[in-house]
């Protein structure tokens, strides 16, 4: 059966990565979490002193982009690939709240997006891939056979993220998480270069009141129909 490209875009904490992982596993496709790539660069910028409370040293970060090597390494025990930054497993570090607070500002930088889009296109050149992010269906793979745009209410997304962070042992408040979600929504949707938007031919998928099992079954069945149409 012919393989396709599945592009999943949407707001933060809508469960894009969870759904993408499930689809990739069920279909035998490669999964790429582009959000992890932006988070890794954000971590690099933080450790390098390029991010301040009110500003980012864009020129400094851009001058060192060539030093950044990103790689996904499959973890058999976990069943998914983890992000490595310059040879170091940073999967847990990039999921912390301090990274979440800065990632949208780093993702605004044109040179960062150009670097990562080039990498992402190479990863998906052979199709048979599920990729999630903010501009996959609009910029990275505008010709993807299946495009999904995920959304949910800010309150529902903030609560999911809040629970996730608590489960990881982080001390956070729901109010802070909600503020971060709303701030990221605004930055992602209003940035000048590659803003978050729904592709014209994308399927909008609101999972505000949907469990993981239901959302997977719905999207998996839809993906199968799309694949069958490809012949």
C-alpha cells in the first residue's frame, strides 16, 4: 500500500504528539516531533546565555546555529524516539516549564525556522511519516496527503499540561500554565514568519471533550481512508 505524509498542526497542549505517536506506531510510519526540535534549540539558547527576561540575543544565537546538531534516537523501552542535542539526551530537560516559557520566542526567529524546516523536509522525503508542529501542513509539507489541525479550549489544554507537569514532579500552578498556554497561542499565531494557521485543506479536530482512545480511533480510521484512496 502506498505510504503518505501525515501533517499534524495545532495549538500547544492539544495532544498533537500523543496522537502522532499512536498513528505512526499503528501505521508503521516514522514519527517526528518538530516541537522537540524547537525546544532543543531553546535549551541551547538558554544554556548559552542568549535568552534574558525581556530579550533574546538573536544575532548571538544565529551565529551559533551551525554548532547545533539534533538527532532523534529510538528508545526501545519507551517505544518512541528521544531528542538528542549535540550528543546529549535532553528529552526530559526540554519538557520543563522554563523551556515552554521561551520556546515560542525562539520559534519566531526566521533563521531558526529555515534551519529546522530544511531538516524536517529531509526527514520526510521518502513519505511514510507522521510529523507534528505548527507549520507542517502549511510550510514544511504543503502537499501532504493528510493534514490535521488540532484545537481545544485554552482551559482544557492548560489543565492537561498542568497535570503532565505535576506528574513529572514539577512545582507549577494551574494559573501559570494557563497564562503560558495563552501567551504561546498569541505568539505562535501572530509571528511574522510561518505563523500557526490552519491549512485550507486540513481537517479541523477539536478534542476538548475527547479521550485519547476516541481521538485515536477517529483519526486512525480517517487516515486509513486517505491511504486507501492513494491506491
